């Protein structure tokens, strides 16, 4: 077995330095489209290109708003457009809950707080996921991301879990298992919805069998957009949940009130 | 055997009861027969002529049912479609699953979704629509059922139990799932036992059923492409490719050569990544942590490679009927090939090390054995079938995207145990890297897209997905929208055969057998 020890040591440390330093390797994130000012001629064509209505005209003239809850990374606003939408290859996308829309509602807000800052146990529930979000969560356990170094651990039992991480649009058959899991968790507990499907139903819901996201069944504390969100975005979401990173906004290019524009 | 030989033989046996209809440009041979003859013809094709069963397609025409049974065999033979029509009020059909066992789940699905009855089928009941949640008589795939109607709150019956099979003193059933084991997909298992060994393994699936086939109806092909790409992300490119190819067959266009080669290039990149992930799963199930971490490194590198090359780590948003949405640079492809060469070198090194890790091999060898006969009658596909001596690779049998221009061998093993499946995954990963190199070298200049019209018609699309043969049936209506999108994914075939491997093996082997079977719940539940 010594060969395995040897190869382990020879591989050296591969782990990213995020959040201490930015990760610059290519291909870690697909990025997200950016709202804001666009030429008047492009606004309506870009709005029409989006199959999930994630892009809408802004309140300010000649501007666009992108709702990240609906963006499914189809790239039609890039590959199919005469003037493509601006894309940014970041990943710090995690926003606050659906009620407070990225704004902390108190000193601790809806975060778990300092007590949990370095020891958080996570249970993952697959509520109809296509395999991508789940696989990206799985990558957090691999040496490149290694979420243990930041104090995050996966647990198979809800009794030990502080955070419920949900992926998928919430199919009818998974509603009861999800609710049972949530009820079995001790308080305080937080819910992170990961991926466009968990936030809005994605391409699947709402329909006769899948819902329009996890928010219909549970109070969501942190929203991680992306289709799927890359591992670093999910890591950012976890850090937001424990108050170690500041949340982003769930829309891009929104002028003032989110409530008024993202309906 | 070409279609004229086949039609001669048919004429000899059944005279003019069976009508043959060949479509040369679609290279598909349609046989329409009365319902009563169906079992006989299916047995003849499957047992005597060695055809494989690909799936059952049920269509509800305005006036009648049309059931299409897909068969295919070898490169020289056209795929055969046995067609049975009946008036809408006649809902009983003969079952073929006693001889073509692979049709078992297809018939159960048709019963659940359309309310059809299959005479002679042994076990119909709780399947896609769970019996504890849905009342009797809901038939979601019928035209009158509204797919957009949102779900009314339903209270599951707490007293409902999955039926138990083993009735012996001391017998008990161990339930697992649907939420279990950290990062597993949602599925429930009922393992029945009287002690150490699993006697009966009953997977209960479709917790993740998203009704793709239903919600696709009435949408534009562009929208359905999104569904095809997103119902199973670990083989997204393969399923989007099968959809695009069906669209291209209906539209009568062929994508330009550069697009075809790039498609092969990306499909093999996806296969390589999938196989590395499957190998990681096997290492993890045997608790060989270092090997699992090494595989995880390779998987993440392949994900990043896809991300850097195409913009998306799971290759979303690139395929479109008629070619690709955007071109890839030759230089980027060359760099990707160089990177895969390095990944393959490290994969080979890990393979060698695993071959000498006795604690690892002990958990795989002679565990979860599936015999060749069982693999064939259950219609297993992909690496699982090839480890049990059933080869049938669609890239060879029904070549698409110029696969015939590339040199590769489909690996085959005959032991049918976990170790054979592991070896197949390693061998196929190496083949994929080699095909990527060939496709990269054969890239020619030119466009990557031909406009593909949305004409009315129907066609079969197929692709050798990472987990095996994937078929889809696409019908476009007069108004250019999708009228029927039937998915026959490889996991649906292989989940049906999982019990062959798990039964009569010890409990502690179960997770390992599951890992070597390389199943996707998302792909099955669709």
C-alpha cells in the first residue's frame, strides 16, 4: 500500500487559495451574464433570445436586468446575438434569502453566526437534480476545493446537520422526503438552494410534477444561482450562510427596488 | 440481413399479415402487424435473429394507438420498428416481456403513463407515479392531461408499503433512501434478506421524475433541446446530440464536416470525464481514499478543460440541430488534446496501481456477477453489458457523426463481475482519448452550422452515451412544434438489470456493486 502514500505525497497540495486569494485557473466557472446599460436596438432582441425570461428590460431606459434565478447557461444571449450580452467569469454569486433579497435583516441576519463559523455540517437533498449541481457539490470534497479546510462537513443524517443544501426543482415525489429531512434537523438550521432549478424550477417547473423551486416548500436563507453553480460559487454560498462572506445580489443591473422588477 | 431478405422471410412466415415499409433515406424498416402477432414477431427478432430491443414508443394519434417496438442488430441491417395500431378504446395489448425481458419496464411505464394494459405481464403497479401519492386513473401522457397544471398539495398515505417478496421465517426488509449517504441521488432500495445475503433487491425509482416527455409536448424544438440537454447533466452532450440528430433526420440536413468532427471530439471528452467519475465512484465505494482523490483530481481537470474550451463545464449550450452554435479554435482543441494525453497517462498509472492493490481487488473480483445470457435477455447496454460479453456499441452498429472514419476497438470482457466492469471503464477511457486525438487531427476548415428546418415528421435519434445506447423518438407536428419526444436512456435499461448483480451477494458488497454498475438516477427518472 506504500505506493498510495507515495503518490499522495508526490501530488502535493492542489487546493485553491479561495477565499484568501482569487482562483485564476481557466474553466472554474462558466460566468454569468451582466445587466446594465445596452444599446436601445439590442434590448428587445436580447430579451427575446432568453428562453427562460431571465432577461427583462430595466426601469431605466436602454438597460437590461438579468434575474440569476432563471439563468440556465444556454448562452443564447451570447452565441445567437448580434451584440452579445456582457459576461463576467466570476463566481461570488450567492445571495441572501428570498425574503430579504440579499440584505441582512439584523446584526446576524439570517446567517448561522459565529458559533458555527468553523464547524458546519451539511446534509444534501437531491430534489430532482440533473446530476450537475450534485456533482459540483461533490467536487467540494475533492482536493481542488477541499471544503473541510474551511470547517464544512457533509453528513448523511439530518440529526447532525446545520445546513440543508437542496438541489433540483423539487419534484412532487421528493416533497415529503425533503420536508421530513428539514423537520428532523435541530435548530438553528439554514437552507441553501443551489442552482437555477432549485431557485425557479429552471427548465422543468412549474408543471404537474415539479415545483417552481425549493422556496415553495421551505424558507430559503441563501440562494446560489448557476446552472450548475461551479464549486466555488457553492463554497461562496456556504461562507455567506455562516457570515464569512458578503452576499451578492440575485439580479444584475437592477436599479433600486428588486421587488418591483423581478416579479 | 438487408431489409429485402427480412421482408422475404416475413412473407414466408406470416404471408400478408405483416406489412413492410422501408424508408431508404432514414434506413429504417417498419413492420406493421396485428396485435396478436406481436409476441411471435418479437420473439423471432429477439431470440432467433439476435436483434436487440431498444425500447417501446407509445403514441396517441387522434384516432388510434400506435405502439412502436424498436429493434436493432448490426451495421449491415437496418433498425427494425414493429408497429401495432389499435383503436383508442381498445387499451389491451399482448405483453412481449416474457421473451424480450428488456421490454418489462417499458410496458410498466406505458401502463402508468397511458393507462394501457399488457396481457400476460406479471407485475404492473407502483412504478413512475408512486402509488402512495397518486390516485388510480391518472394518465399523464394522454393528450387530455394538462402538463402545466400546477401540483395540488397531496398527502401521501403513511400506511402504504412497498410489497415484500421474501416470505420466510426471519425474513426482513431493509429500506434505504431516498435521502441517504451524503451525496447519493434520490432513490429508494428495498433489500430483502434472511441474514447476510441480499435475496431480493427492489429499487424504487422515479422520485426525481420531472415528466420531460410530457412537458416537451407542444414546445418548440429549441425549447425541447434545453430539456434534452438538461435532464441528465453527466451525459448532457450525448442526449442533446441524439435529439439534434433526430431533428436533422426529419429536416433532411446533414451538419457540415467540421461540426461532425467537433461533435465527436466533445462527445468523447464527455465520455472520458464520465468514466473517470465512475472510476472515482468505484474507488470511493471500496474506501480507497487516495485513489478516489486522484480520480477526483482528474475529473475536476476534465471539467475545467470543458469549461475553458466551450465556456461550460458540462458542455451546455453548444449543440443545436444542424451543427454547433459556435466554433472552437483549432489551437484550443490541440491544447485540450495535449491535456487529455497527460490525464490519460496518469489514469494508466492509477490503473496499474489498482491492479496491484489486493484489498481493492478483493472487493471487486467475482462480486456482482452478471452472466452473458442474463445481460442479453435483460437488454443491458454500455460498459455494464460489455463487461458481460455483450458488445453492441452504437458507434459501430449504427454509426453517426462519421464514427466509422475513426479507428477504435470496443472493449469486451466476459467475466461480468465488478472487476471486469472496472477494466472496461479504463479501456473505454483510453479509447475516448484516442478518438479525441483522431477527431482533433481530422478537423477541417469550414462552417459549423447548417440551418435545420423544423419540418413535420418523425425520426429516431440515437447515440452511444457514456452509459450505453441512448435512443430518442421525435415527432414534429404540422405547426413545427414537438408532438412527441420519447426518451429511451441507457440507465433505464441498466437499472432494470441491477438486481441480477446484487442478489445473492452480501450486504456490504451492495454499495460497491452499485458503483460498478455506474447508474444515473436523473437519466432514468427523466
